[in-house]
């Protein structure tokens, strides 16, 4: 589903510049990114990586001085701008690129106003911010690491989980099974795409790439948890492989 009119707000202090292409590619799946802004103190050498690529991606740099040592003025600037955009622009979604939990209230406020919120951050991002977003994507699972990232301190790309590892992941297994149960037809079959959408409603950070799979269908096949088939349009459907529960037999009345 496209969300025409998306604003991408980047916390340059807490988001690696090397991931901007992956962020833009991912967010573009949901609509047109009309507003692109990156916030930080551009006099700081720590943001040199960002300064070199801003114009290539049509990102507007927003200068924010560190007025007080130890205080992050960038967060406040992003929050203020987001609220101005919420009331002054016809947007349907926001993208927030940061691993900072300070944006949790902002994400909740934007969603309360009826907007989708797509979060992007590293796996160290605190759960409150992750769960406050409509959809949250971990940067380690997007794209391929650059040479610089590999040589320095970038996380190792997610390795593909084995069948046994997938089946031992209680949260994943429960999420898949509960989704299938919730949306299945009378025969127990559920459309794969609908399963993914249902899971993301309660688990914003769910993404098959976190398990090393490029497609949800590949993850489901590897899990070996479901029966699989294709419908008339060649769309995958799945059904739990567990034994069907038998209806309890009616209790016989005792004759006295």
C-alpha cells in the first residue's frame, strides 16, 4: 500500500550515512518521499560522512548547534519539525531514522493522528521506540555492508537461520501460527501476504530479513511449520500442520 507524501527525518548523530541508500529504497516502497531532512551539527567532523552524500540524495541538511554539553538538541529539532509538518503538510506517513528512544512519544503522537510511522535504526534501538512505530526496520538487515563498515565496527550481516533455529524461536513460531489462525478460511488456509500484514500489526520490527531470508515465503518454507499450496493466481497459502482438534463428544445422560 502506497502512502503518498512521506517525510523522512534523519537523526544524523544516530544513523550511519552508509545506509541512506537502503533507507531510501525501502521507504520508497510505500510512496513518494517528498521531504528529506537530516539533522545535526554539521560543523562536527563526526558528520563528514553525511555531508558528502546529502546532495546526491536530495537531502536537506538542518543545522542544529549543541547549545548545552550532554544534551541532544537534534532530537528536539526533529520533534518540533515533525509536529510542524503534521499540521502544515498533507502527509500520510513519516520515516524516522534513528536508534534513539527519545522519539518514542513522537512516533506515538504521529500514529494517533492517523499517520504511518516507519522507523529505521540499529539493533541496539530500545524496544519502546521499535514498538511505537507502524513498521521498524533494522539497518543491519538492509542491503549489504560497505567496505568501510566491514573494516570498522559495523555489525555482521544477519546469517540465514536454520530450520531448527526458526522452530526454536518461540516468538516467531507463535506469531506465524497466531496469524494463520486469525485470518484463515474455514479449511484453515491463509494467504501469505495477509499473514505478514497481520504480524506487523502487533510486531512492528518483524521482517524476514532479520532471519536471513529475502522473502517471507522462503522463511515459511524453511520453518517447515505449515502445509503449503498455491491458489489460482499462484499466490502462496499456508495451513498449520498440527493435528486438527476433534470436537468433544456430547456427554451421555445417565439413566437413573
